[in-house]
């Protein structure tokens, strides 16, 4: 089973940027779509952005125009560039394999993003 490790979170002021990384333990991007999810305290986990095997991207309305998703197949890593961050973006961010908008694999530790002044 592939393992996914998220990193890159932290504390940032409103309007700031972060780049999240999701490193896979082996080469899987030829076989799976990938997604970034987030879960804020007291809320359900939601899909933020997805990228297909062929590189097509999709976004939640909250992420459109601010959080481009990309991948580096040679490095087995998926990225989420987070720009113009808002306090409501505060959450734990996770990556996972994706099918029809739903997560396929088990969840990792995630990476905490806190947007606060």
C-alpha cells in the first residue's frame, strides 16, 4: 500500500502563501488521480483540489484562483500552492488518491495550516 506524507504547513498571516507537498512512497501518479483535502475543527473533511492522471485539475469554489495543484511525477510528489490565504483556510490538510471525488486510501497525519494575524 502506498504511503503519503504531507508537509509544508505552518502559521501564516492573512494574505500570505504556503506550498504544501505530498510525497508518495512509490510511483503512483500513472495509476491514480490525486487530491488535497482539508478538515477544519468541527467540520467534515472536504476536497479542495484534484489532479487527474493526465494532469487535468479541478477545484472547490473556495480554492479556485488561489490554490493551484500540481504534480512532479519524477519526484512522486503532489503540491498545493496556497496563495492569498484567509483565516477560514485554517485546517489540517491531507492528500489522498482520488476516484470520482472521493478518497481511496487511508489518511496520513496531514499538515496543519493556520492563518492568523
